[in-house]
């Protein structure tokens, strides 16, 4: 049988490129379990060719006035809005998330593009006059050169846009290495960037796996790496990139807690927990995966309400307009999540809702898993310590707010957290003391909007810059400070000054 599987290409120097490495990775439709495409994985040499094209394109792009770059960004913004349906279909087909959720991802990905439209203002430097007699100082932010982004499967449009919008607006060329599990959306992004009028080669896509990542991390012409993915790979990317002299921001995994105080509105808490724990089948880095009721009475009431609601979640493929939760991304990932459920049972947690037997008629080979709820989880259990990244919510009962805060602060991951309460004093105190990067008060998924910055603490972020917003403009540029003396007087030498200048 001839291979008629669609072959997903890369984009170098503004043209589609089919890798000749001979290596490829299958792409599946998670709702049916069918293989729908093959992505050709670039070799080290092919990545080097993409970098060479990106270096060539950056020379002129970096000199293009910021206001001209912003105009192209406005066009990209418009094209993203106009093509969001097509993008959403590509996301759902390979990732499995519902259509509405895919549209939500695109909307949040567009925010940093809106921010990048203001790049001319954002790149303005500072100026001080007469810092010494007849001496002025000004600062400017210059592009780094070629930057690369390595992205996870769970947001195939939003996370690339978090990175590329500001990297390009700052005058860099940008190479995206998307997840090999859902690579098609990256090609649509390349197409829209080209249609917007960005010069050929300033935005490239290299499809690949570890070989391509290592090639980017080691190449001397890559100046900065943005990474989003799991914590072990984030740490590896950070250490390897830094060892090769690059600027690196590497965002990792998460275990996000929601503290539920006795005065909270339990109906609202349940809505928030159901949406944030089970939306996108729990495959979100800002999903709430631990509910922490404070006090036994709150815990009993919460678990009773939640168990009824978890069983009612409508699980269906993205083609069903009423779907609330889709399948997991791959068979292997589903097995990994099942392994966590087994370990929770073995370690003595109470599986109050068991979704393992869920089957969807007509989609028996899809990677669906029913929602699961664990009660009486303790801090030493793997299902509490590690990120599960599936539709599994664990309830860890606490006796006091103090106990909840110290457990959260002791956890090695620190992406997001939230507290539900009607007491402003508790909320303020919690937000100040908790050692977590993004905090929600009566907000379950506190993902900052595009003009703030996104980033966790502890082992959820390696590096010192958050992603998008003002932090990103600093990450993607290098500061230069120029001190000038313009002396209209001419005449005799004033002599050499051997001492360090005091002013
Ligand atoms: P992953 O770490 O497996 O993969 C991320 C990227 O790294 C992919 O492009 C992949 O090709 C590459 N990669 C994988 N293994 C590699 C290796 N050994 N060497 C070099 N590169 C490698 O992550 P994933 O499963 O695609 O995504 C889910 C993870 O991403 C979760 O842990 C989730 O919490 C995290 N995530 C974090 C954020 C955040 O903002 N902190 C956002 C989204 C996802």
C-alpha cells in the first residue's frame, strides 16, 4: 500500500520544506484514535539551514522601524480574527479539545498580538540630559537576533503566539518548534504571518523532536530560547541553553490549588472547580488540580456537590457542539493518567468518582476518560505531589488557612493558585503570602491578560522573565546605554584624566 498519509512540513526562509531526515512521527485524531497525518522531523543539519535563513532575514527586519513592524502586527491581528474558525478546527482535530475551548485559546493567544501592536511605544528608551557638563545619556533596546520557541501540545496556537508576537515586534526573527503531537496549527500561523506581509524568513517553523530542540539549544546563532512544557524538559532546556550562552525562559508544569474557605459561595466554587479541573480534560497548566477545603464541614459539602457534578460532565468529541470535555491527547498520555489513578488507590486515597469505565459509543478507540474525583488525599501521595494533567481532581482536606498556605508553599511547583472567600482580609493576606506566580481571588484560572505577564515560581519557571507583556519586551531585547559629549568649544587640550571619573 502506498503511503497516502498527509505529510506535515516545516517552513524555512518563507517556503514550505519537507524534511529529508527519513524520521517522522504519527499524528492522531484523539477522538477516534485514527492516525491522520505524519510529521516529518527535521535533522540537526536541517535546523541549521533554517537558522541560516532566519539570520539572513533578521538583518533588515531588525532595522525596520518599529512602527512599520507594528503595522504588520495589526494585519496579523486582523487575519487571526478572520481565520479563527480554521485555526480552531486544526486545534481540535489533533488536540481533541472542544471547539469553544479552541476558540477561547485563540482569543487568549491574540492578546499578546494586540500588545505587540504598541511596540513602538514599548521600545522607547530613557534620556537624561547634562549628566555631566555637556554630557547626555540615553538608552535603547535592540533586538537580539534569532530567537526560538519550543512549545507544548496543549495550546498549539496560544503558546506560539505568546512568544512570536513580541519576539517579532522587537525586531528578531523567530523559529518555532511546535509539539509533534499537534503540529498543523503552526503551519497556519506561518501562512497568516506571510499573508500579513512579514518578510520571508523572519518567522519559521521547524517540525521536530529532541534532535531539533538540541540543535536549537546548541547553535551559536540562536540568541534566546522560550520554552513551555513539562518541568523536567524545562529544566533541561534551561540548563543546556544557558550552558551554550543563551538567554532562556523555560516554563514548566503545575499543580494548582484552590483553597475553599467556609464563607465561600459553594455553588460558585463548584462551577469554578468543574470548569477549571475538567475543562480541556485537565490538560491545562492553569487547571485547578487540588481542591483544599478548610474545615471538615466545608469538605463534606464540597465533595458531595462535586461528585454529583463530575458525573454529569458531557464528554464528547469536538464535533459535538454540546461537548464540555474531549479526549486526552494520545493513548500514551491516557495510560499515564490511568497509572496515576492506580497509584492514588494504592496509596489509600478515596476514589469518589471513577471515570475509568467511560466509553463513548462510536468512539471506542478514542482516548476518552471520564472525570475522576479523589477525596482524603494526603500530601505524601504521588497524585498530590506530581502533575497528572488529566481530568482528575484531588481533594486535600485542611484544618486551617495556615495549614493550606504552608502546604502550597512547600509544593515544588508554583504556577497558579486561587482562594474562594468573601473575606477581603483573608484574600489579601493569602495573595501576599503565597509562594506562587499567579494568584486568583474568586477566579479559578488566573491567567494574566496580554498586557500583564505570565509566569510561575519555583519549578514552574526557570529563568528570570515571565512570558508576554512588558517582561517579554525585556527578554527579547538587549539594553544599550549611550553616553555622548558634544562640546561646541574647540581649543586647547584639557589633558588626559587618569583617575576614574567622579561625574
Ligand atoms: P513536553 O515537555 O513533553 O514537550 C514540550 C516540548 O518539548 C515539545 O515541543 C517537545 O517536542 C519537546 N520535548 C519533549 N521531550 C524532549 C526532550 N527529551 N528533549 C528536548 N525536547 C523535548 O510537554 P507537553 O506534554 O507537550 O505539554 C504539557 C506540559 O506543558 C505540562 O507539564 C504542562 O503543565 C506544561 N505547560 C506549561 C505551561 C506554562 O505556562 N507553565 C503552559 C502550557 C503547558
